[in-house]
C-alpha cells in the first residue's frame, strides 16, 4: 500500500499540479495587489471619489449592501483583465524565445519525386 501511495504521490502530474497550485496562490496575491492598489484607486478617481463598496439602500429595516456586490464584480473584471495582460505578455515572451527550425535538406527520394512532378506538370502544360 505504501508503494502504491508513493507511486501516486510522486508521479509527475501530481507534483506538477502541486507546483501549479502553489504558484497560482502566490500569483493571486500579485494580481489582487495590482487590482486593489492601482486599478481601484484609478477607478475611484475617474468616478469622482465615490466609494463603491459603501453604497447601500435601506428597505424597511434591512440594509442591502449592493456596493459590496458591485465592488466584487468590478474586482473580478479587473482581475480577469490583469490576468489577460499577464498571459499575453508571457506568450509574447515565449514566442520570442522560440527559434525557428531549420528546413532539412530534401532526401534523394524527395528530389526525384520533385523532378517527376515538375516533368508531369510541364507535359500537361504542353497539351499532352
């Protein structure tokens, strides 16, 4: 049973997944900081200094805090946009790193087949 657990726990996919979860948690902090420290204050300036989170309406004896929902929605959209920008930058960086593969020299067989094809095309062009 220990051997089976060891094979499962240290399989490549499980370790890769664990690393992804840990990096995702760390990245989450970066994105939340970007949204809360940079984007939200800029939005506050644009909308005239209104604190969206504090918006509410009282219905009878109940206070509906719709501002908190609005804040969470705005944060979600900003986080999605920030992630989009990060992924786009990472993809651009990856594409720059990729070195184009050299085209291999055609084999003798490929050269002969190309000559045969060209000969057939020229015969067809002559009306034969």
